[in-house]
C-alpha cells in the first residue's frame, strides 16, 4: 500500500504538468473544435467545423501537400539512412557518432537557413553551376525554395532526420546481425542475399519504428514549412496557425478542427510506433 | 576486411561533407562584406554580422538573454519534475506502467501545437500570455517527457544494492537517497538538463504562440531576419543560435559513454 502511494507521489509532478498543459490544452482545443466557445457566444456543440474543414478545397490541398512532404521526407530519409548505416558500421564509432549527432542537435531553423543558402537561386549551388558554365543568371537555376515540390523543406528534413534513423539502424546492426552475416557468408550467401535474408529482417522493425516517428514529426512540424514553404497551399500546421491568427474569432473552431485532425493522425502513427517499440522491447 | 574499412572511411568523409554543407554558406555569409553572384567566395570580408550580435540596444543580446533564462529555468524545472517520474518508471515495477509511460511520451509524439492553442485562452485569463513565465510553462511540455525518459533509463540501470547496503548500515531512506542515489544519478541528471535546455532553446512556435511577439527570443530574431533580405545578419544569428547546441553536444558526448542511448533525442524535437 505504501509502495503504491510512493509511486503515485513520484509520478504526480510529471503527470500533473503533462496532464494540465498538454492533455488539458488538447481537451480545450477539442471542445473549441466542436464549436463550443461560450466566451464568444458559441454554446451549441456540433461537428460543423469538421464538416466545413473537410469539404474545404484549401484543406484538402494542404492535406495532400502535407502527406506528400512528410511521405517523401520519410521515405528518402529512411533509404539514405539505411544505406549510410550499412556503409558506416565498420568505421570508428566515435567519429560517426559526432557526425550523426550534429544534425540531430542543431535547431531546425538553423538547418533551414543553411539549406536555403545552399539551394537558393543565388545560393552556393547556383554559384557552382554558374562557375561550371551551366547557368548564366540566377533565374536559370531551378527554384527550389517556396516551390511547388517543396524541395527546400524536404531537403531540410532529410538533412535533419537521416542521422536520427541511421543511429537507430547502427544500434540494431551492432547486435546479432554481424554474427548471422558471418554465418551466412560461410554458407556461401552473396552480398545481396546476406542483406535481404539476414540483415534486413533484423533491422526492419527498428527502421519502421524510427520512420513512423519521423513521419509523425514532419507531419505536425511548423517552423520549416512556415519559413521555406510557398503561400498556397500551406502545410497543415501552417494552415492551422494562420486560421488561429485570424482576427475573426468565428474562424477559431475551424482552426481547432484542423489541429485536432493533425493530432489524431500523428497520434495514430505514434500508437503504431509504440506498439512496434514495445514488441521490439519484448523480443530484445 | 581492410578494403571494407577503407570504403567505409570514404563514405564517412562524404557523409561528413554533407552534414557540414549547410554550415559552409552560413560561416561565409556571416563574415562576408561583399559576395555577389556568381562569385564562389566573398570578395570582401567584414565583421558587420558579428558586431550586430553584440550591438548594445540592437536587441540580440537581450533576446539571447531571454532564451538563456527560459532555457535554464525550463531545464531546472524539467529535471525536478522528471527525476521522481524517472525514479518511479525506471526503479520500480507497478501496474499500468505502460499506460503512464504512453501518457508521458505523448507530447513527444503528438505535436504540441493544438494543446498550446488550447491553453492559450486560459493563459490569457491568468495573465500568463505574453509573459516570460508563460513561455517557460509551455516549454515544459516538450521537455518533461525527455527528462523523465532519460532519467528512467538511468534508474533502470541501478540495482539498488548500494542503497540497501546504506540502509543496513543505519541510513534513513532520505539519507540513502541524498548520499547514495543522488550522487549516482548525477551524470544522468546533467545530461537530462542539457537536453531540456537545448529543446527549450530551439523552440519557436510555442514561444510565438504564448509569447505573442512580446517575449523575444533568439529564434524570433532569426526567423524575421531569414524572412528578410540580409544574409549577413541572418547567418550571424543562425550561428549564434546554433552555438549552444554545438557546445552542449560536445559536453553531452563527454558525459555519455560511446554508444550509450545516443538515439534518445527524437527526430528534430530540438
């Protein structure tokens, strides 16, 4: 009995902080999304905001853009991270740890600004292209910022997330994979066979878990698309923010509905991640 | 094997170059005096960017100070809140642990944009909106999960034998905690505090929403510079903004043993 009380007391501060500031805030956002805001005279809860948002072409454009950017960022990051980890697993742990930790630690805004100065039409890439005689004027260089394909946003995410996934892969490769691989080699398996039948099954659960985390993050992140995205369509978090900033408070339920939908989608992905992580923990 | 190692080193050089790539224009621009298209390097150098950072009344020092104060307060409070939670999660077995861990993890997994907009109204009513304490409070949302998790890992590695020995020798539970447990987990506490500081330092949207433009931190200045048209000032600010992250990384790598919990920082939470 005393033990249970002790656990409860130990947990109380953290659960309290997250309960009030996170879960409480989410709850208020949900209530407001239902159109219940007595302060501005909205007292009839309903699903109008959701109906309005889901029928809105702007929202659907934003949703597709968001799915596209986070899907492509996650896919590219995952493939590059697996390749990098496979290539790097025999090199000195210390050096590669520093190289991989750096992008993880650097704030997104710094990464976005740096990437922008590389790929802009007057950026490092364009200057190199001009030096090689490939282009004459800055406008000859393809527009990679504020562009239709969100190249700048995706590159920033790839730069930030490849190291994260690669570290996860490196950690799982350190385990049984190399021993099993040696066995497979002794038995005459080729490089591709060793990857496909031995290494891939070992690393794939943690690769999928890390990718889910990256997808959830890029789906709900605000800074990078706010800085490097074009003005229409915007990614969902930017759209939610813009609606929230509307002076007309009648737009508030719609803003909150977008937010709740973002939270719902990322929450579903997160639940998948946690299931996988738990299964991994049980296995390992 | 030798050939594989050499190829591995070559790949490492390429990866390191790609990691360094965004910093190349940042460093060049920060010290550029004149750098016209299509010159590959600046044709004149200047300290205009650097002096902008330290200009009295230029706003950068004040913003850096705000970031520092909020970061330090957030780190201290997150550790204070995360330490007991970490002890409960890592040190003991109890029912519904999975559910509670999931709950504490939630703010890492679900972006805190919705929840922050939700608490905004209450913050306005309580007079916390547009204030430093209000910003500090919302910065606890993304940091507490990390400190709790890092410290749970630290407590999970402890067997409790030393505490038992201390109790056998007549120490009270409180003495055993202060004299044995706390010194043992101190390196973990330092790492957790550093990560919390870093996450708070990197926050942009939470500060923007709750601070409402009245609480100016370094990322606010960087953002408005980046939306403008002066790459010298933007790059100088970006380097200043990245500096504590780099210093913290160096420190954290010294405290952490190689290969230990390197993947604790989630994707871009910082």
